[in-house]
């Protein structure tokens, strides 16, 4: 198909995604950037990490997304005393039959809300590793495939908060995007206060058929991306590893650069960003828009960066400004 035909199909399939957005907006006031990134993760089958202070509607947004799709959903509250078996399940001995049977855990659902994931220690967090990467779960000698779609949306409080455990690098790299959730605007907060005062519960979202969602995902694969844009994505990722190759003076700020997963997910996220904007082709702006969410959790900053008060977003801004755009 040519670009015109691709765009026509995308405009048709985009109605499904807009319907999901409309249903979520019945529940959530503002947070447009958060909702946009959640839809991108849904289109790309990518797991999402939502970071923000308590009370910013992270959990509510994920629950609203799950309600808007006709699929299964389970919320797991992470706590310091949670066990891996509480997530993936375990084997139970049946005295009557003299055998063990598998009792599947809440991970066997389509959409998983891992609430406050950094409240549990690393042993529990690692229980999600196999499920997130290989979309399967092993319980003793049995391996089970997870249903399609399978999406983990995890919320976490900033690590400076009391009682939090930093996520291991191997796990955090499995998240497609790390989304920073900020405070609402004054007008949005005013509307939130009004809704709370009136006590009006939002209308339950209508379910979107999973078949329509799969059609949208197929259309996403047809979006055109030129090779020079793929080269641009690779250059952005390599700039986090080898800043000197791009004449960037940020090497002292970075201990480790982004993994190849960054390039894979940035390519997919750029396509999804173009899809949500009703285009059948990717532009450099799509890539630049998604780069911070894809890269910020995949770079490990040095002690020097922390001492200077530099964040991953500061480093990404320099990279996006200095690396040549095709």
C-alpha cells in the first residue's frame, strides 16, 4: 500500500483508540500525556512504568484503561511481605488424589496493575521478569504461556519516598516506557475538586472489542518509516553509550548507556505516535517526542551527575539537541 492508502486505513482504525481515550476521559481529568502514552503501550504490547507522587490518579488511570477494553484485569498491591508465589502462583498438594495441582496466580490475566511495585523487595519484583520478557510463567516443572494481550502497567513512587526499593536494572529495562506523572493544572484540579464534592461517580466505560484492537495493531505495522529515521534512532541510542562519537561532552554524566531494547522500543513507539496523530508515516518529531519516555530509565547516571543535580531528562535533552536530525 502507498502512504495514502495506509493513512486511510489508520484513520479508520484510529477510531477504536479514540473510543478508548474517550471512555478513560470520563474518569480521569487531564493527564493527557499519561493517557496518550498508555495507549501507545497498548498498541505496541509494551509494559509501562508510571512514576509519580501518591494521589496523581496513576492507579485510577490504569483501571480505567482495563475497563475500556473487553479483557481480563487484575490489580496486585506490592508490599514488603509479598511473596513471588502471590504473583505467579504455586503448586498445592491434594491429599485425596495424592498429587500436586497448579494454582495459578493473578499474573494470568491480560492487563496487570502492579501497584507501587517498588514497595516490594527485589526477590518479589523479579517474579515478573520471565512473564514480562517471554510472556510465560514457570511454576516448578510446568511452563504456561500467558494470554494475548498481556500488559503490565506498574506504578511506583519516587525512590526518595520512605519504604521504597529501587527496581533492578534487568527488570526496569523490560518496561517499554517510563512515564513521569506530574501535578494537574489549576483548572484541572478545580474540576477534580468539583467532582469530589458532588460525589458523582463516573459512568462505567464501555468495552472496546479486542478484535478491533487487534486490527489497529495490524494497521500500526504498515506505517512507513524510512531507513534514515531508523539510523537516527540508532544514533540516539548510541549517543547514550559513546557520547564522544557525537561530540557530546556528557560522558562524565553517564555510567551506562541504553541497551538495544531502547532502539527496538523507540522504533515501535514512534510508529504508534504517528498512528495516534492519524499519519501513515513516521517523522523525526515522532521520534523526538517518544525518546525521553523510552530512554530515561535505561541510562544509569554517574555520581558526578547526581552531585551536579543532573537528571536523565537533562542528558536526553542534550542528545536530542546535538545529534543531527535527518
